[in-house]
């Protein structure tokens, strides 16, 4: 893999990203994504366990394997987004239909507590707009950052987990 051109900046950031897969060798896909992130200016400081969840919105599709990773990088937020998209594509992700099974999905969950609204960016909203309702983000995030607080709502991770529906708590498995 050749390196993209946008990999040099000055200040390191504290960031949480989610990595998931529901096609092919899911664990290998996630480990490959981690390797490619590390090969391109990202330091992995901590990584959650793997979590299995049903596919959403259609649970008949292959189940997902997910992790959350605590990283630091000198990359600016849009450069990190470009790198994540580059890695997804390199690992075979096709973006034809929303919510279709995919080899790799990388989402920026929290980029150094930065808040970006859709009015400011056509590609990126931070913190991730759906993270508060996603068991596969909240539980692994809690595992590696028990004191994390949502940058926008200011709700701590324990209270966010307590707001999940019972089904969301019973359909996720830590492996």
C-alpha cells in the first residue's frame, strides 16, 4: 500500500475510533485496518475486546465484529477521515447501498472532544452523531475509557449505557 499525501501535521490528538466488519474474515479485516492505521501516522494507545452484534437494520445479514480503539495522531481531523476512507477502500469496502455488509467500517467517534456540525462539514459530524444509541460503540468505549464524557451532551459513558434499550444490552456479546 502506498501512503497517501496528507500524512504530516504537528500536534498530536486524543481520538477514539470504531472499527467493524461483517464480511469475510472479520477479525483479520479489523487487524489489517489497525496495522494500516499504525503504518500511516497513528499510534494505538488502547484497544477494546471484540464485540459481536447483529447486523442493523437487517439482522438477517451477517453479524458484525467491532472494536473501539484509543489512538493519538498528528493528523488533522479531515486527514484522519481521508485515511480511514482510504483504508476501508483498500480493504475492499464498496459503497453502493447504505448499511450493506462490508469488509471494513472505520468511524471517528471522538476527535479530541471536537464538535463539528453538519453545517460546517458535508462529510463529517463529530462526535459521531449515532454513538449514543450504539451498543457496539458504547460498551467497547466504556471498556477502554470508563470516565469518557460525550463532548456535546456532556453525558458520561455510564449514563449513556444506562439509556440503551434492553435489547441493545442483550444482543451484544464480548469475545
